[in-house]
């Protein structure tokens, strides 16, 4: 878990900066006023009209896309910003991992032969998000392993 979400403003920040910060926004349960409950819902959209939040979009564990008006939400329980590899919703975990792998492959393809600092930072963020083992299956990332192993602290 990266951190806990405290309100709609935090949700909006995470969703709008998803590409920069990685991860996904998952709630252990969303209950609507009608009584419907959705466990392990991954929140994908939070729409605003002027300065007010108006609708929320999320994926259920059944791979259904749900869009509800903010006034129809009774409760959002335990919303967290988590790494994609840590998502409890199997449908969205698979979908998000595919997106991240596609982005990682394209990024490595475009930067082939050069290893700039922004490139390394973005690759490291993507690898941390999906997990090193999954990333290694699709892309050769030797500089990440070498960097982690080279961080040796000497005392005296």
C-alpha cells in the first residue's frame, strides 16, 4: 500500500496524476444508497463540474464498469492508493498490468541505446508498480538490478 485516501480531493489527485505516480485507487467496498455493495472496486474516474465533484466511475470484481452520481454513494470504505501488483480486484489488476507492460515496452523501444535519468525514473516507477518479476518477463531491464545491488553502505 502506498497510502490511504482521505477524501474526494485525494482521489482526484491520484487519478489525474496516475501516469506520473503510478498505482491505482482501490476501495475495499463501495456502497450505494440503493444498498448495492461492490467489493474491491477500482476507482477510475472522478468527474468535476465547476468546483464540485459530480460522478464517480469504477470497475467491479465482475469487470463491470459502473458510473454513479456522487449523491448516490452512501459509503466508500478503506480507499487506498496501491501498486497495480497489489490490487485485490483480479480483473483490473490484469488490465492495469497489461497497460503498464505496453507502456514499458514502448518506452524501452523509444529509448533504445540511451539511458537518461528521466527514462530510468519512469522505468523504475513502472517496474515498482507491476513488480520486477513481471517486468523481466517482457522487457530486459538490467540497469535496475545493478542499481539496487550497488547500494551498499559502508561503516568505518
